[in-house]
C-alpha cells in the first residue's frame, strides 16, 4: 500500500511541477487550493490546522517573496487527502 501511495504522490508532484514549475508562488498555491490570494495569506498568518501549518513551514523566502516547493505541496496535500 505504501508504494501505491508514493506513486500517486509522485504523479501529483509531477503534474504540479509541469503546471507551475518547481516553486509555486502564493498566487499559484491559492489557485491550486481554490482560495483567494488574500484568504490564503490570512490562513498562513494564523494557521489553525495541520495542513496550513505544514504549508507555512515549507515556504522558502527568496528576497521578499515566499515560494512553496511543488514536491512538498504535493506531499502535504496527498497526506491531508488520506486522513
């Protein structure tokens, strides 16, 4: 079962990378999650659930912007969907 989960997670990560590239902006992450950019930004400022805390933790600051690695986002979303 674990191999099947990793394969699906890898497929999802590949789809994200193909669509957005290796790093997602907050705008792209909001689009992926079906949220407004402002709503996502607010949620990340005061995370209330495990998935939001994980997304905030995986963010990488480059200059003044925060980017989210596609592989980490795929892992976080896949784990949240399994629960």
